[in-house]
């Protein structure tokens, strides 16, 4: 969409430049003909000057043709790069979903055997292997010889006893050590693959942080109640503390964790306190969105581009005086038709306003929770307007102010024209800010 708009703007600019040059040529054609009529017979060299007078337009078209070829090459390279990125993203998605499917196979293949079928468990023989084809209808049965799949996690945490206590009670009594003893060498393959999926999402450069969180949320939706409990303790253990825990916090993997499933102790007032919760950052349980846009780089870009334009105009100020102000802006059309030009600019301004409002009305806002109002404001604003465009719009406005301040335009009313053009350029961001403020008020 933006490429089509860019092509349209370039085409309009080309027609304007060609029209100005053609108008200048036509306005001077009378003097050229009068000059040619004074040539003496046989002076072909001098009469050739009449044909050469159109050289400006010929050179202009040649330059535009060359510029068109360069732009075509640039756009082709850009489209090729975009195609490669899209192909890589598709490959990322395929790999991600294949990994989640393999993860499900790993979970389905988990099996634990009971030795005591009467309910008093002794040391259980634990095996971790693929057993997808077997019937799992009796996984949750109290008297089942084997527990398979996701029921394994509940059995380990709330039924399997360690020295006469279930794991939850042992953690309440002795801290995280019973967990490390009970699961030493158990579920290793499960935790390694869980870590690898989160690491795969975290390391990719093909998607932004918001999309990474979306993919991690898809993966989080596959985790059961007691899976999250054991993952919670694994992140606190000596095995998962360094590598797994930061990823759990970054992508809020424990968001759906039920706090009443965790081991607790009583405080002095008799209230239950969840053990080890303070060892996790709040981001492990609640997503704290931070808008990824870099407004500092946009400000620096505006300043840099403005300085470059002003320096460039300063270097060619002599050419501007002769070509722009004396040859173009002093033409009768700008003096005799100032009202028509003003009306034309007003119509362009109103058209831009209507298009901006229509565009903002059709924007679908995805609901995202941000804890800081500044992040929420920037996110909503980014839905209505691409802030990177300010790196072009604001330097152009600075350019107009520089021209007005360094040249006498007041005699022909060009200050009015410039003000109308500046207002037209600012309409789109102003409308976007108004809609953003309205959305902020509505969400509040």
C-alpha cells in the first residue's frame, strides 16, 4: 500500500516539474520566435539556437527516464528482500508448529508405573519414552497400573510420596530441595524441549517482540495446570534458574498458573503465603507490554534531515534566486491568479482532511494492555499514523520556513501559499493524534 502511494506521489511531482518547465518554455516562445526572425538567410548555426531552446525539457525527460530506471531497480531489490523475509517467516512458523507437535508427542509418551495399587505409594519406577499408540482411557484411574500423558504431572506433585510426604508437602517443609531430589533425571527430555521452543522464539529476528509474545502464548496454551506448577519449581531449581527462568519471565509463561496449587506457609496472622513467589519477576505472571517504537530515533532523524536540507539550500541559494524566484515564481500566473491558486490549495487541504478521517475511521484497533499511558498512546498513534513519515514531513516544513525567512515572498502572497501547504502536510498527523486521544478517552 505504501509503495503504491509512493509511486503516486512521485508521478504527481514529475508532472508538476514537467508542467513548470513546459510553462516556462511556452511563456518565452514569443521572444524566441522574435529572436529567430532576425536571423539572416544562410546563418544555420544561429537558427539552430531555436531548436536548442527546448533542450531543457529534453534533458529533463532524459533525467527522469534514468531516475525511473534507478527507482525500478530499487523497488525490485526491496520486493525481493520482502519476499525472502516472508519466506523465512513462513519457514519459522512451520518449524514452530512442528516443534509444538513434537512437544505434544513427548507429553503423550510420558508414563509412570505404580508399585502399590492400594494408594500408599512407595518408590515408583519412572520411565520417559514415546508411547503414543497405547490406550490412555484409564490414565486418571486411581487403581491404574500406569499413569500416562499429562496426568503424570499431577501424580508426581500431589500423589507420589517422597519419604512419606507428597511433593507439595515436602516443598512446604524443606523448600526447593525435595523437588530437585524427586525429579533428578526425571522429565529431563520434557524440560529441554520446552526450553528449546522458548529459545527458538526468543532468538529469531524475523518477528518483533509483540509477535514473539503471541507465539509464546500459543505455546503456553498447551500447558496444563500441573505442568505449570512443575515448570514454576523447575525455574527455581539449580537446573532451570539460569536459562529457563529468564524466558518464563520474559514471555509470561506462568500467567495461567493457579496460585492455590503452589506450596504455601502460614504467616503470623494465619494467612497463606506462596513460597518462592518473590523469586520471580511480576512479568512471569502478568504481561507488561512495552511499545517497541523508538521515538528518539525519529526525533534525531527529523533533526538530521532538516539540517541536511537547510545546508543544501544554502549552497544552492544563488541558483534558487535565479531559477526559482526570478524565473518561476515571478511568472504572471502567480500574480494574476493568486485567488485560484489559493482555492486550489484549500481544496487540496480539504481533500486531505476527508481522506485522513476516512482512513482513521476504517482502522481496526487490536486491544493491547499497556501499563504506561505513554506506551498505550504511542501504540494507538502507530495504528493511525506511521511516525517514521515525520522524518520527511517535518524537514519539508523546516525547508519552507527557511525559504520564507531568507527570501522576500511577501509581494506575491506566497506566505499564504506556504501556510496552506504546511497545514496540508500536518493534517494527517493531527487527525491521527485527535483519534488517538479519543481512543484513550474511550478505553479509560
